[in-house]
C-alpha cells in the first residue's frame, strides 16, 4: 500500500520533558515525518495560523500556558487545525472533555511510538485535505470577470474564454458547437454579458422542447384572432429580445418550414407577427447552439444549407470534459460550494481519492453530469462507487496516468508561478524532462505567471 505524501507538512510537538520530547521527535522523524519540537506552549504559539501546514501534538501539563489553553488558542486561530493532546494517567476524563472543545484525539502516557505515529498520520491526512480544499477555494475566490464564470485552467477552456471575449463585442451572429452538457448556454450568456447588449434582454429558446404547433407563435408572436385560441396579442421571443440576444439552443430541432422564416429575420432584421401585415424592425444578435454537425445535416436535407451558412459566420467549439480533465478538481469544488449554499449545508471535504476517481471517469454528460455528482456529494447520496451508475465506465489506464501526470505538473507550475526550473526541482525531475512533458501535454507556462498589478486593477 502506498503511503500518503506529507511533503511540506510537519508535526508541531510541545513537551516540556526533554527526554520524552527527544524520544517522540526521533520516533516521528524515523517514520518520515517532519517535526518542530518546542518546550513550551508559548514557544509553539507563533506557528499556529490558518495556513499552518501541519498538526499540533501537545502535552496537557506544561509550565506557563498549559495544553488546554494552547488548544483554545489553536482552535481560535483555525478551528480545522487537528490538535492531539498527550495526557497523564488519570486525566482521561479531562481529555475527553477537551475533545468536545475541538481536540482531534488524545494519547495517554505512557504510549508506544507506533501509536503516536499512527495518530499523527491520520491527523496529517485530515489536515492535508483541509489545506487542499482551502487552496482550491482561494483559486476560485481570486478569479474575476470571465474566469469566475467559466471555471478552469486548462488550455482548452482558456482558448474558449479568449474567443468569447474576442467575439462578445462584435455584431456577428455566433454558432456554438458542443456535446450535451458542455455549457453552451453559459457561453451564450457570457457572449451577451460581455457585450454592449448586456443591459438588454437575453432570451433563450430550446428548439427541441417546443411543440411544432406553437413554435411559430412563440418565435414570432401573434395578433389577437390570428388563429383559434389567440384571444389577445402576444409578443414573440424574437421581438422580446430586441436590443439584446436571442439564444436558440438545439437549433438542429427547428422545423424546416420555420428555418426559412428565421433566415429572413437574420437577413432583413425585421419580423411580422402572425395575423399582422405590419413589419417590425429588430436589432438583436442571434446565438445558435447545436450538438450535431449541421453541415452533414444540410447535405442530408435535414437542415437548410443557407441558414447553416448564415449562422456559421463565427463559430465556437466547446471541449468535452474528458478533454479537459485537469479542470475537474476546480470545477467540482466550485459546484460543491454552490450546492452547499443552495442546500444550506456545510461543504464537505473533497479527498484526493475522490478527485482521482472523478478524473478517471468518461463523463458522457460532461460538465452538467459533474454538477449533478457534486450535488449528490453534498447531499451524501453518492453510492459505493462514488458515481451514479451511468458514469462508471472508466478511462483507459494510459488516459488516467496522463490525466494525473498533467494535473500534477500544472499544480507544480501553479505553485511556482510558472517557473519551470523551480517546478522541475519540486517534482525531482530534470528540467529537460519537464520541458518534454510540457510539449507532450500542450501546457503553456504563460497562464501560471502572476499578472502585473496594473493589469489586475484593470
């Protein structure tokens, strides 16, 4: 069984008896753990902070500030910091009371080295999870603008963000291509929100969900008496979107007889309500989304070729989640935090084992499916396989290894702010090897460099 990696983490050991302190320190260090040993609580206090990468092990009976007071100080500075108390014979009831006040565990003297190591390793593992989650949350909180809306650090999603910002201020209609669940409506909303039309309506229509009998009325509106049941005038979606953006999702489902009418709207920028002879000028941007190849459908006569070419002036392809696996940890944390707020619950810790399992899935439902899993995780509804039954088909071993390796490299670059030399040193690999891997995984170091202060303010 592989041991958990505690690199960079330490045990803060507080014991006034020099012999006991030395023995405990040596036992922990021989097991591969880093130790900072202190003779008093006052000496240990400066170490304690929300960012302290370690745990606290303290004797209860100390000169000056005792272990219980140190526990109170530690929980005040960081309630999630694991504190292990070492008690003498007869102090067990007091130690149990201390656990109610926030202590992680207690060890009764005399204790074996194996027990001390085992308890410390469990506490360090919990602390590592807390710090990993804290890092992810800080990454999310530090994002602003489009990065706060379209979460991820992969080259694939970074390319999409750049295209969105480039296309947003333009007047051209846009075609969004992508599998189900890749976030087509989110991208459409970003195109709208980062454009000059942001103060006007964003109107979304799912073409696959509207019955053909009411499609034309929904799109173009109608006058009173235009057909049986039309008891009063109705403003259609196109007219309602005037000045803003009309988003047509699953446009491949639009009936052929209505496609020619939509084409006319796109060309002339005017509409007529059903039952009216009046022409209404409109100013809007049309964003269409599809999961199908409209070019192939037009060749088969299932979609109008002229409408396809009119919509496909500017196109934007969204990557499947399996092609941006390195974004899964950040996305999952983002969805977990959202779900925790929505359901009024505390966000549970996300362990490395769960993240590895998530990154190994095929994700046929893409980001939408990951969102669903995050909701189930917060509600405690994930099954023994950690996944809903529809997602259990695993990636190949090579895909899993590549995904993990790429994620580890990008995390190292993030910590070292894009410094390849420092990243290679932290990963204990030659610089040339790291450069080869950067090329193989198509990793750009530019995005890991800290932004200049002036740019951040802008």
